[in-house]
C-alpha cells in the first residue's frame, strides 16, 4: 500500500515579480505536479553579475531558508527546489566575498488537488 500525506498541487507555475534581472533569465517548471516543493529549471544570464554567482538561496515568506544551491563557474542552468503556493525571495550571492548580487521575488502557484 502506498500512502501520501499533504496536498498535491497540479499545473504548477513560477512567476517573477519583475522582468528585469541581471542574474536570472528564465524560470521553467520541470514537472506538472508537486507536493511540498516544485523543481524549477533556472537559466542564468550571460552577464558579469551572473558569472559571479556562487550560491543561490531560496527564502520563504517566513524568512526561513528553504533550499541553498551551489553554483559552479560557467554554469548557466540550475535546478532549484521552490516551495509550492508561496511567494519566495531568490538570493544570488558570491560567498567568496560575501556579497549579495541580486534578490528576486517570485510566486510559486499551483492548483490544490
């Protein structure tokens, strides 16, 4: 017997609050459904700012870190785990010199099933 707990969200989508970003070019949902998180393929821009990113952190509405992803030099596509049905802040930073390069707000939506 297989038992699932929690809600299942279908038709998941990610919407950035602003279109202009020096780091992020595109957010694409990688799966049509999600439980507590959805995997999003994030494309990084070919900018000097984006090439300096070493870490991307996902911060929930309550201020808690949801996930942190290490970025290697030259990486242009990153899979991020984002919590479903929340507004989150994605923080691109350079851990070598402790600087925040960009903060981007996105909403992660889905229909509860």
